[in-house]
C-alpha cells in the first residue's frame, strides 16, 4: 500500500511539474513576443508632444527656422532635447532640420534609413520597422506636419523594438527559485490525496483479513457509496465470497453424505471381522462371511 501511495504521489508531482514547465515555456514564449501595441502607444504620445510643441512654438514665434539656416532655431531645438528616443524633424523637401542625440549617435547609413520615410513625397504615415546595419530594429512612426509652418515637412519618432520585449530572464529565475518549493508541496499533496483515495481499499483489505476460514464466508464487504471503481471491487469480492460459501456448503453436504453412505458397510465389515476373530467357524461358513465382507468392500469401492 505504501508503494502505491508513493507512486501516486510521485506521479502527481511529476504531472504538476510538467504542467508548470509547459506553462512556463508558454508564458516565456509569449513574453518574448514584443508588446508592439504598447510601444506604439508610447511613441504616439511622444509624437503628439513634439508636434504640439512645434505647432505652439510656430504660433508664438511665427517661424521655427531662422532665415538662411538649415536647422531649427536653437531655442526651439533646446525644447526637443528632452526626448530620449530617436527624433527627426525635416523640412518640406525632406532635409533634416533637427536630429535628437540618440539619432545623431547612429551611423550615417542608419540615419539615412531612419529619415528615409520623411524624404518620400507624400510622407507615408503609420508605424513601421527599420532594420539597422548591426541587426537592431527600430519601431518608427513618420508623420507629415504642416501646422508648424511652411518650413516643417514632417516628424519621425522611433525607439528600439527590443524595448517592447520584457525581461524573460527575471520570470525564468523566479520559476527556478520557486520550483523546489512547488515540488515539495506537490509531493505532500500527492501523498495526502493518495492516502485518502486508498482508504476504502484499506478498509476492504481489513475486512477480507477478518474472513480467514470457511466459517466466516457468510460475511460480506460493505459497498462504498462513493467511488465507482472501489464499489465495483467490493461487489466483485462479495460475489466471489458468495460462490466460495456455496462451494464450501456443497463440500460439507458431500462429506456428510459420503460419511453416511460409508458408515453402514463399514459397520457390517467390522461386525464380520469381530465375529471371525471371536468364533471358530467351519471353512464353508468362514468363506461365506469372507464373501459377504468382499461384497461390502466392493460396494464401498
């Protein structure tokens, strides 16, 4: 019984750990997929902030680009320095008027790829992915802009696409730390569940051990009300006990009948033997008694 308990407990623990492992793999796979929607929302907020800043500055100042200059006025550019992500502002011809520090740190070819959507005419708005030379990917949102004056043609905000992917290693480390405790708890729970599940079986075993001889075959096992399998086992054992009781009763009847049938000829034979031992008979009479004894022996045979 203890072996079955341990097997059930171990199998329960193994099943639970496999389920948790599968759950962890599924969650880790899901976490590895970038949450692009959240990143697009963040970029959208930054784009709206930059556009509002440029539009309000144009409404107040009337011009964002000094005459003869090819860049935003220093006072306007200073207000855009707070953007930590990639920010590019171009004129109506697609030339760069402002490039954020993060964009300036890119290679020249990568910067061209980044600002290329603003050079197209008309400027195609909408999120897109821009792959850099080193394999990194940027999520970019180019937007045409005309409300900030004729000098401004478009604005582009971008951020690394990897930012949309959370740190899966933190989740995996948390699962590894909790795995031993989960395993121990699953073994204990499996042991307790196995113990409770086997209580009816133990009760049946105890009742069967009490039926140790033929005189107790009239007893029957109590059929559990819960648990179809255990109830079927008890009913099957009760049927076996009923057949054994019937067989033992038949054996008793046969023994009694055989004893009765053998008692009479044995009595006759014993009487003849005692007579022959106590009395002297003539050879013919002795042969007659011996013949009668022989007939009785044949009848018993």
